[in-house]
């Protein structure tokens, strides 16, 4: 079930660090500090800061000096997927930790 409810997405994202498994042994960390500011560390060590906003179908992120993309959170029993704007799962949540658990900000 793709979460499109803005209240639910806000509660799931804001103030938490999502660890997203992108491939075996490759995990990104994304910290949604506020309802508009995010920080990310990719598996290769690249770090990004950006702005994000809710949309009708999920949310959109604009990374400074990086890509801009729409995303959706797909929740199934035992699985939370990160889907790109084409509906393709690009990773799944390994864990969600309150606060800036990866010291990204």
C-alpha cells in the first residue's frame, strides 16, 4: 500500500533517520530533520543536503548539487519499500531510528 496521506508520511519521516538497504551490503542513511530539510549519506560515502516536500502521490526531494526525484513509501506486512517516481523499488527500509542517528546534519 503506497502511503499518500500527508499526516502519515510526516509522522513516518520527520525527525527520523531511515536506513535504506539498496543492495546486499549497501545501505543509505536519510535523516528528515524537518518537514522541508533532509540529509543523506550514500553507501559510497557521498553526503547530500536537500529540500523535500510532500506531493499528492508521496514526496519530492531536491538535493543540492545532486538529483531531484519523486519518491513513494510502499508499506506491506514486514516490508517498507522506497519507490522512485516510476514505481520501481530502489531500496527497502532496514530500520528507522528516531533523531539524527547517523549524525548527518
